[in-house]
C-alpha cells in the first residue's frame, strides 16, 4: 500500500506535523505500507497512491489554533467544502505554532494586534494517536482480525 501525506503551510509547523504523521503511519503499518510525505505544491499526480483521492481513502488535517486553551476553537472556514470535494473520511484540527522570528512584518503585525503569544502548541501524542486511527482503518482486514484466529498445527 502506498500512502501520500501532503501538507501546505507557511513556516514549517504544519510540515513537521505531516512528517510525524508519516513516521507514525510507517511504524503502525510496518511492512505493509510505503509512505511519502510531500509538499502539496509538489504533488502533480496521485495515481500511484492507495490513500489520497476521492476514489481512494482520504483524511484531512489542519494546524492552526494556538494558546491555552487553543484558539480559534471553530473549524477552518472551508473545511466542510473540502470534505465534500475530497470525500474525506475525517478531518482533525491540531494546535499549531507561532514563532515571531519566522514571520514576515505583516504577519507579525497581525498576531500582535490579535495579542497572540509566541509558542509551540503542537500536540505530538495527539498527532500520533490520529495517525494510529488512520493506520487502523487502512490495515488489511486480515491483519486487523488476526488475533484469535491463528491456528497452529
Ligand atoms: C498572520 C497569522 C494569522 C493566523 N491566523 C490563524 C487563524 O485564523 N486560524 C488559526 O487557526 N491559526 C491561525 N494562525 C496560526 C497558524 O496557523 C499556526 O501558527 C500554524 O501552526 C502555522 O503553521 P505553519 O508553520 O505550517 O505555517 C495564524 C498565524 C499567523 C502568523
């Protein structure tokens, strides 16, 4: 099975989440999956993959909310439409990261006006747990159901 994890972001925070999802999928599906983590803009075809498009199995993730508790609490605006277009089986929002040293002047002005504190709020256990759920849904049925059905002669 070939799995594509594609991500787009501005300052690398979302990319590192995609990499962690990729690592978690490899470790969960060891031996039965090849996982490629790619920048969304570099993906020109998905024909070779088993999990990604409408005829394939698709999951979506977003990274954004920052602070304690993470804000904004509501879903990104376009997510319902993206779910419909992609036929996604699920969508999750992970907390993100704000590092002013990586921001351009205009972006710094926006986060300052919104009184957003710098901080890395990314929740790695939550990222891995979500990747584990995706992996479980991708596992061939015989692998998932093997326990209790193995007979040794
Ligand atoms: C100018 C600016 C505006 C942002 N607006 C939002 C927003 O509307 N909603 C949100 O969830 N996160 C918002 N964020 C937070 C980012 O989405 C978050 O920091 C994310 O982890 C960044 O990912 P990246 O490093 O891949 O770009 C904003 C960040 C910046 C710098």
